[in-house]
């Protein structure tokens, strides 16, 4: 039947084979207690083989009596909302969208039902698969019509929002309820998160809530896949592949059918670790959204970027900062700050305010210090002097306030933020001293001397005992047990999304012989694995003076903590 190009607003319904009366007559009989045609109508609407012309015919009749479709007819409406309209002909889509707009305009009681119908289609349809008696059903990843179906869903959602201005108030709980379990396939999660971010574009009032929802789910993935575990799985896969290649080359006399190595995606952009693969997929989507929102025709839009920064910082404070052992999600803010130096400086200033504010819990202040030092050390788009000029004077002021008091002794509980700020300074200098000294060695050394680091390390609070790595393995074990600090910008190990992070990232470089020797050759990025390198010297102190200070009477206090577990 030819249906293309019809004017659906002004043409009569097409004639189709059907049973029972029209919708108006059916509703009248239902009101009088006769439900036979009403049940027949529901049955015909639920027919899985329903044709385009039939759908159009029914929807036009519904639109003609939409004011009669009260709460008493909700079962019928729910069946109508489940009509298979997505991916159908343009005529069906157009008629269905008209039906939705008429329905929510005349009967707002069905607004939630309409929103739920649209949002339920933000994920690929579930395909039932059973292997060996086990249900492993998941999404239909091969549906080529998904992009078009998603476009039509967003068209419907925008149309509903146009007719019902309060749509955004009802939408967010539905978006939360429909979020797939994080154990679902990468494709299912990718589709849903992508569609949520599309909603955030045309309903900007929901953007912060949408980002909060997405990042909260991503953090669950992040903390359940430790960096070391990801690296171990990836390395083991590489070793298995190498072994398999050797066997294929005949280096081992084994029957190929008896001993075979499962093909794996090592060496590709696919993560072998299943949780890491899902997280990597979502990071790619989130970083792409951040880039697109901040740029117009390839140029940075400052106002849009500032607005997105404000939203992300709020989500950072609420979710990321208090989360221990997050390895990758925080890079969303790291990536955004790389677009403009003023953003990076604003982020550091924000962390600084958190660090020095006594109204915030000590654990958050310590976490802020960790982020501050790690961000300074790792972001190669930053200069470090401005932040050191904030941190170091604060340390001196803190020492001034404690030196004459009764609490002027080494105690993590009393002085946690101070020790974390010290750690941030030490960590920053370890990674970034070259940028201070290069160009003009004399001026660089003069600047470092002006920081008066010796006073900090020699004060009665004894930060060396807490911060420096020349401590016994037992102390390191105590640190790991209580997980007192971490650094959020440690090396990024997700494959696809790392392409956006690596150009912005400062890796650990072994110092030359002529520079301050902070780590042995074997240590390199032991910094990055939370291990304790051997310390051969401390800037401004000799090894002997360090040892004497470490065992001095003022060093007696709480057990030391290692600050070598970092978030970046």
C-alpha cells in the first residue's frame, strides 16, 4: 500500500482489515460495561505482525478522541505506547509523534508513561540467547537501525518537552531507573550513556544531574578494576599470545587440537579486562561529549566551557573527591582543564580552598591535597610556580601556628592536611623540578632556595617521617592497610580513551646524573605502583642529616604513612 508523501493532518484514515468497531464506538461500549471490543482492540494493537497502514489507522482514530482517553483507559494506552513505531516508515513515525504530542497535551496523566516508553528505547533491544541451558541474553549489538531509532527517540522527547514544559522535572527519575546494570555489555552502556548526554544537550537544565548519574556509575566500574589488576590481565594475555605463536611455529611438540590459546584482542584497542573495557568505552563517550560541548566549529567557546567546568567541578566535589581508589574517571576534569590554562588554575584554586578550609572534613582536605600535587606533577600544560607559591607559604604559616603549641609533634590525626600538603609539594618537585631549573639554572635554584624547604622538613611536625619513602616495609604495610592517601592522576591504562589523555600527561623521567638523584635506576615508575624506592638524598639535606633527623626525639609519634599511592 502506498503511504509515502501523504498529508496525515488532513487526510482520512486508510482502510485496513480489522475487527470490531472504531475507537470512539469501542470506548462508548466500554463505558457502558461491554468490554468485548475493548479487549479485541488491545489484542489487535499488540499483534507482532501489525502493518504500517494498520498502525497509522489506529493512531489517527486515537488522536480524534484523545480527550476521552482518561485514566480509566490506561491499559489501552499502555498497549498503544508499545506499538513498534521505531524504524518503521516515515509515515508511521510522523503519525506516532503526532499521537504522542496530542496525548500529553490533552492527558498529562500519561506523561510519565510516554517518557518511560521513549527512555526504554535508549538501549539496544534485548536478544534472548541460551547456551548450555544458561540464559546469557543481552543487547542486540548488530542492529544497523539503532542510530535512526535513537534519533527518533530524541525527536519524540523534544516534542513532548515542547508541549509539556515541566517534562524535565519528571524525566530525571526515569533516566536513573532505566540506567543499565554496570555488568551489561559495553555496547548497551555506551548507547545509554551516549543518549543521556544527548538529552543533556537539548535539556541543559538536566546536564549536571545527567553527569552526576553517569559519573556515579562509571566510578563503580573504576573502583572495581584496580590499575594493577588491569595491567596484570593485559600482560598475561600478551604472554599467552606469545606462547601461542611459539607453539604454532613448532617450538613445542604439542597437538594443536589438544592445546590451543584462545584468541584475544591484545595489541588492539580492546581491553581484555571486561570491566576495564566497559569503562574505557564510557570514557571515550564522556571525553567526546566534553570536547564537543566546549568547541564550536573547531574553536573553543569560552562561555560554554566555563559552564561545563562548573557542572563537572560540582560532580567532582560530590562524587569523585570522596571516592578512594578511583583511577580513571577523574580524567574527565583533567581533560577539560587542558583546554585553557585559566581552567587549570581555577581547578587548582578550588582544590586549594578545600585544602585550607577547616570547615571541611580532614579526609576531604587530604584528598584535595593529593589531587593538587598529582595534578601539578602530571599535567604538562601547567606551570608549577604559581601553586607552589600558594602551598609553601601556607605550610610555613601552619608551622608558625604549631611550633609554640602543645600539639607540635608528629601526629597524622592532628596534622593530616599539613602532611598531605607537604606531600603535594615534595611530589610536585620530584616530577617538575626540571621545569623550574631549565632555562636559567641560577634563577631556578634561587627560587627553590626561597621556598625554604629545609625549615619545612626540619620542623617539629617532622613531615619527613610521614612523607618520605625511607621507611621500613612494615610502615609501608600500615599505610596500605589504612589507605590514608592516594593520588588520582596516576598513569592512565585504558587504551582507546588514553589517546586523548597521553598528549596532556607528564610521565616520570629518570633524573640525569647531574641532577638531584631522587630514585635509583630500578625504581623509575615504582612511584606509579605505590612502591617505596630507596632515597639517596634530600634537597637541602645530606643523607646523614636526614637519618639523624629521622631518629631524633621529635620524630617520635604516630606511625609513618607513605604518600606514593597517587590518583594521577
